C-alpha cells in the first residue's frame, strides 16, 4: 500500500523531472531559432506555404484554360461519384 509520504515524494520527483524537461525544451527551442540557416519561425513557414498554394492555383487556372471541356467533364464525373458515395 502506498503511504502519503511515498506518494508525495513521487509527486515531487515528477514535478522536478517536468521542470527539467521544460528547461531543456526551452533551451533547445532557443538554439534552433538562433541557428543560422534555420527556418526562423512560423512566419517564414506560413509565407512558403502561401507561395506554394498560389503556385498551385495558377497552375490549375492554366490547365482549366487550356482544357475547358475535359475540366467540366472531370468535375461532372467527380460530382456523380461523390453523389453515389453519399446517397445511402
């Protein structure tokens, strides 16, 4: 059976370990942000993602303009498939 002193000692050990892990994580994040050549944060990642999405949209617009009949036929086929799948 676990006594109150043993339980309190285990909780204190867990708290100390969590504090060590938080300190190590904070130190690791600081080093990663300061490292040369790193992404430097979320802002740059979001900007890169935004650029990739814009490129995909431009490519889609070009494809639709080059092949309008195939695009409409593909959209119709996709609509039929989705309608069949959801019509239970």
